[in-house]
C-alpha cells in the first residue's frame, strides 16, 4: 500500500466512526478521530495479525489504553475483516444492548481485541505483561499501547513506565495521542504533563516525536523503534482532536460530542471530499 491508499482507508474509518457515534447518540468522537491515522498504519502495514485466527499465538498485540477511543478500534477491526463481510452491519449497534461494540473494548465480546480497557492508566501495565511474556517464552511478537495524553496524569502509567524500562522491553512501543485536550479542557491547564519526552527519557525510554497524522513519519517512527535494543520506545504523536471534521477539530467539546443531524450531514460531506 502507498500513502494514498492509507489516506483512503483512513477516510473510510473516519466516516464509520462518525456514523456509529451519531446513531448511538453517545461516544467519544474527538479522541477516536485523532488516532485513526496511527491505527491505519498499525493494522494495514505494521502489525502481524490474522483475521481468520485472531488468537494466533505469535500475533502482534495492541492495547488501546485510552479505551474511550473504542469507536476507532471497532472501525478498524470491522474494516480489516475480523467480522467478515457482515462486519459493516455492526456499525449501527455501537453501545446497544448485547452488541460487541460496547462503550469500551471488551475482549470477551469482539475478536481482535487483546485487552479490555476503559479505566484510564491501566493499559500500559497490561502491555508490559504481554511484552514481558514474549521475552520469557522467546516469542517474537511486538506490543503496541496507545495512551491518551490526559491519561498520563495517572500515577499507574509512570509505575508502568519504570517497569518497562527495568525489564528492557524493547518489544514494546507506547504511542501517546498528544492532542493536548481532555474532557475538561486543555491538558496543560487541567494537570500539565509537559515535557513528556524528557520524562520518558529520564525513565530510560527511547523517545521519538512525530506528527501523528503524517503517514511517512508514523512509518519511520515504527521502523526506528524496531532497531532499538534494550529499552522500550515511546512515540509522542502530535495529533488534532477531532481530526477530519473541521468544525470540531482542536476543541475539547469534541471529546464526547454527538453531532446534530445538520452537523452530521456536514461532517459526512467533508469526509467525502477528503
């Protein structure tokens, strides 16, 4: 796949996210849209996964620690083919009773989900366990954990950061969705986490900072991480909350936004024109 192919794929995913949240009248739009370009590269270029065998022992693992971004992961798993040709029929079922598309990822309800998440701060610890297991049993899979920037305000994250460095988990990559906004406003005003890179470096992590919507930079960062030995890598991805829908981009309100019928149609039109 070329860059233009990833762009087309991301457009489809953003349209699906917009649709599922609008129909559900509930969900986290802004933070789902901000991670789609990263997930596109992970699932269509980087990660070793098998839609026919979602529990393949040596598959790469992804932990969506910012579990409220579940619509993004659902859109990816459906488009990737984990539910076959019938997957698209699940889009209108987000947050419906007995739907596998619950408000946060549930590994017992949907193929392709490696960890149930939602309570912020816990996902990196789970990713550590997966990466450490690979080391112990000489498996060569890699583990990717997507963290929210507001999530870095949780103390457990930094315990997990210390643990990953201690065990030299060079098969682990943490990706920070650094859109600089959380539900209550600017991250810097709610509880400042800067400078993120310096903090991870102090904990003996390899640090890479990129534009989280630039496919070339995402690919290069993931390739670079694979060359690092003896320490985990964090990719600080500078992103835009609500990316792809211009009138909600960069707004804290987009965190849990449900668009009006008029804005939904406006967003659909924008996404069709990308």
